[in-house]
């Protein structure tokens, strides 16, 4: 009994410190799980965005080639008109 009276504050401090460390570890784990989920979601979004950009670039290339062909036809017609 004498031992407990002399060391009760150290025992209480140790128990509360261990409880605090447990709670901090639990909160940190939950935070890391949430961050991991968000990183995975962002990674998926970036993959989808990359495929969308590739589709858009291919479409822009098609439209650009059509525009070049149209400009060529206009130039030919203007040259033909000037030569008349």
C-alpha cells in the first residue's frame, strides 16, 4: 500500500500517456486511410482525364487536317479567280 501512495502520480501519468498515444495512433491511422482513399480517387480521375485528352487531341488533329484541306481549296479557287 505504501508503494501505491508514493507512486500513484507516475502510474496515473503512464496510463494517461499510453491512452493518449493510443488515441493519437488511432486518429493518425484514420487520417491516413482517408488520404489514401483520396489519392486513389485522384489517380483514377487523372487516368480518365488522360484518356479524355487523348481523344480530344485526336479530334483536334482531324479537324485541323480538314481545315488545312479547306484552306487549300480556297487558295486554289482564289488563284484561279485571279488568273481569269
